[in-house]
């Protein structure tokens, strides 16, 4: 029987249809969309925020993300000078940053990927939410592995899977300040103001970067957070071209022979021989000089302080490139302050030390003072990324039911 048509009905029907369309199907959570237009095949450095789902050896964690174990330690300012770091056992619930290369995926977003061999009992859902902490989705894994057809998401043990993961670059800058972007999965109880405070930024900036109309987020939502960083200017032919290091942390490069740090006092990249550098590393001496990488001399003259330094210029074909530079500054710089290192964690009650954002001196490039710096997430172990969404969706369902009831009464 066709529905009657009256002026009142004609006004109410569009409202009902709009409400249904906005709410979506039951169980569908509205999440921020990570769409970053991109076309270049060049990758950029990015960070993933990850909370360990179980006690893991550092080597096993690195294998989950196809990352270098030393790079993970350096990105969290954890002491990486102790020999044999891969065998360290990290506790469940530990929140870490994992450095990854972020590439263009399909011209509309950024992504990285890892290889995972399924274990007994694994499903696409458990791999996405538990193993990879909500940094991916079951459907995305399914689409990236065309042979998966089980309706319940079951995966045979021993199946090799390509696991795509969200990441972001946004030009390596935020409000004109060099930045490395951290992909963060919202945990149960998180709010935008709390996340902003944890990472020394503002709720307005978090909302702007993620194109959020409101500060309403739910567990499992994915946000990207810009962390102030030191950037490099290495030639394009070097293997570490585009190297960027988040403020308060390190990076290990040149086949583990060189360590580069950022801050905490400024946003200038500073590179020296790595603690575990050995005779296999190529020469780190600046040409036409007796100075080694990281060395500098200060000579006060009537015109100012003459600073001669041996800097790092990238890694190419097994060779560490060095550059000898001389500059005249009004005042002699103070000795470089390295970001503090913390000992390897043995419990989940751990937070990476990353101090407040630096305020670079105007004479050091004129960079405006950034408004944010990073600290590792401190979500408790049970605040698992990818947990079921909050009741936000159910309020939409109730609105639709109410509209349906009103409509039935009117009709």
C-alpha cells in the first residue's frame, strides 16, 4: 500500500532519510578519514604509535613492522649502545614509536606495509586489532591479500600476509615547522584535549591536521599527530635522503655507523659516530682536515666566533659523506646537548622522555618556536587500540528509532 502524501509527510520524509543516511548501518563507526593526496613514489619518514600486545623480544617487534631494532630504540631515546639489543624482552603494555618509511598508496593516501605469518587461532580481526593495534583493518588486509575468502575472517596458520598500515607525511611540516607525523590509534577513554596535552600540542591543531569538525573521537579512530623534527639536506643520491628525526630522539643511519639526534634545545640535526660503530664503518674524517665527524673548533675574533665543524652529509655506496664548514656567529655556541637516553624498560609503567618543544634561537635559521613535542602514549594495557567504539553510534540508532516512531504515528 503506498504511503499517503501530505505537505507534512513531504517535509518529514527527507528528514528521516537524512537521519538514516547520516547514521549509517548498525555497527558502523564514523572515523576520521586518513586521505593524504600524493603522487610521488618517494617515501618519507613516519612514526607509528604501537602498544605491545604481549611480552616481545625487540627482534620480534621489529619483524612485525619490518623495522630495524636499533632504529626502534633510537626513536624512543632508549639506550641503544648495549651490544645485542635484538634479544631484549619488552613488556606487554609498553607504548613505543616505530619508525617506518611511508609511501604513496593509490594516489589518495599514504601507507606502509609489513609481512605477517599467521598463527593458530588468528583471524583478520585479531590480526588487525590485537597484533597490529588497530593500525589497519580486517577489510584492508583482505583486499591486500586477494586469496582470502573465509566469511568469518579465519586465516589458516602459516599463511603469509601482506599487512598494510596507516601512516602520514603531509610534506614533513606543520605550520611551517619541520615535523614527523605519528599515527596514533585512539584508546578507550582518550579525548582530543588529553591527546593534545600528551603530545604538547593543542586540540585545535589536532582537529585541524585530522580535518575533524568536532572533538568527538572514539576508541579505534586513527589520528595523525605532527611532532617537531630536525630535517636533513642530504643529496638525493644518498640512501638516507630525507632523514628526519623527531625532537628529543635519535636515528641510526649509515649502516648503523652514524647516530643523528634532534634537540632537545633546538631543531638542528647533529650527527656523530654511533656507539656501536666499528672498523667496518667507512672513514668519518673530513677531507683536508684532521677533524672527525661531530668535531668542531671555536675561535673568537673581533668580528665574532668562527666555528669550524665536521658534519654528516649522507651515506652513499658504502661511504660516509662528510662536510667541513666554517661559519661566523655573533657568539660561540654552547656544547651540544644530546637528548637524554633512558635504560631499557622492564615494566609497562613506562613513558619515553621527550621534553617540551625547543625554542630555536633566531640566529639559528629563524625557525619559529614550535608549539608541540612528543611523548609516547601512556594508555594502560587494557586500553587496546581498536577496541569497540563508544556509545556514540548507538545514540544515532535511538534517534532513527524515535523518528520512525513519530513517522508511524503521523501515518
